């Protein structure tokens, strides 16, 4: 069997190279390289895709989260509800705003924040709920929205892994006050470098992000607030406009590959939950197994490469000592100790996935 890589970004992007080169030439010849026509066009296109009124391009997904939280001007020391099962970037956005992350454990079936556990963590200091649509599955946003309304909390969606995902036919980034999006190259909608965006439906909130991303300035040389330099550049915006046209096809391809895993993998493996209310886009296809490390080694021998998302829970990271280490997260840690991400890229074929499935079923 030929080597099956977990991901190959060159191969993934090859179908877009010709259009990328055309887009690059257009930007180069325009002579305008920061906040020009390419950014404006992509912002309009992506807002339309997400069914939101606005999208604001920023430098990366972490900045999207940081600026979204910053826009609310929460007092330092206030609390933000966040899932314990997430990549550390979500937590860093809270910490960098001098706010306190309060961890809520996930639903062991969906791996997303468990709505039934949120209210017990709400205090007089709670100001927002920052949800994460992990692996390409949206959180249970209708219930979370009711909780937020009941307690007058802001809702921010971390949509970094969920471009085009839907819950009850409503897309990621269109549920909360803000949606924060990453276009890191491995994402379903990946750039050729770092890039991000913030979506929203409120004009006042949109104006805050526009100002914050550009030194706190809405009018050149007039700085109303202390902002940042976090702008989506013209080249990445042009590349993203090319790939956005194919995003639905990318998602459908990944869903087709996921269906093979879901149907043909033995039930020895704990597979992702599937429900008709959810349109999952499988940025990551993760299974769980109590002998995860042995399984990873077993299928690596004949050159099937996998990843672990994520090997260390945020509260166990050295950077979080004194911040999160006093918050036990046994459910998140069980997931982190047993999860294995399988090849499911736009560049993989159905034959690749059948080969991986056959090998795994022999474990």
C-alpha cells in the first residue's frame, strides 16, 4: 500500500494553482496591498456564504477571537465560559483580554461544550460564553442561546474548524454576537498562510472590529481607541475568494469520506456522533480507542499517518499553570487520551479511506 499522508497541502491546493496565480497577478498589478479591493470582495463573499450581514478580515483566527472579546470592553477579572475540550488558542484569547477562563466539560458524544453543564458555572462575574464548534460540528446553539439570554451574556463562536457547518440549517458564525474564523492552511477553507475573519449581524459590532484591526482607527490618522495591527492582506483575501467558490464541494468530499469511515469501521472504534440536525463538515475526523497509541503505531507501520487533536488538555499545559490547573477536566482528558484523527483531506480518495479502514479493522 502506498503512503497515505495525514495531509499534503501542496496536493490539496494544486487544483487551485492556476486561479491563485491569476488572483496574485491581479493583486500585484493593482498596486494596493493592504485593505484593498480583494479584502473588500472576500469580506462580502464570505458574509454572504455565512448568511451574516458582515464579515471583517483579520490576520488570523486567534486575533479574530481576541478582537471579538476586546470589543465588549469587559472589566479585567471578569469570567468567560469556555469548553475544556478545545485548542489552547481559544483560551489564550480570553487570557490576553485579562479575563478569567471558566472551563465547562464537553458532551462525551459530540465533544462540544455540554449545555447542561453551563449554568452551574455562571457567576456574578460571568460576561460571555465562548463556544467552539470542534472538528466541524456546531454546538447545540439553540439551547446555549437561551442560557445566554437568560443571564444577559454575550456569545462568541469559535468557528475555526466549522466553515459551512450547520445546526438546524443555520450556519456557523451566524448564531452568536460574533463568529471568529480561522483560515489556517489546513482548514476546509484554508489560505496559503495565516488569515482570519470575524462575522456578525450588528453594524455597531462590525464597526468596532473594523477599528480594532487597524490601530483603533476608522478614519486615517484618527485613532479613537487603542487598537491592533491585525489586517487580512490582499493576497490571502484573493486566494480565499478562489477557494470559497469550492468550499461546498470540499465539504461534500470530506463528508463522503467520513461516510466510508462511519459505515465500514468496526464498532471497536468510537466514531463521531451523527444526527440529522447537524451538517458536519469534518475538518477533523476523530475516532476514540482505549489503545490509541498502539493503534497509531500499528497503522503507521504500513505508512498510514494520523494526528492527535489534541494530546494535552489546555488545563494541563505549562502556559496555563496558575490559570487553569485548578480546574479538573476528567471528560476532556479522557478524550485527549483516546482520540486519533484519521486522513480525511480534500486530496484523499475514497480508495485511500477504504485502505485505512481495512487496516484499522485488523487491529
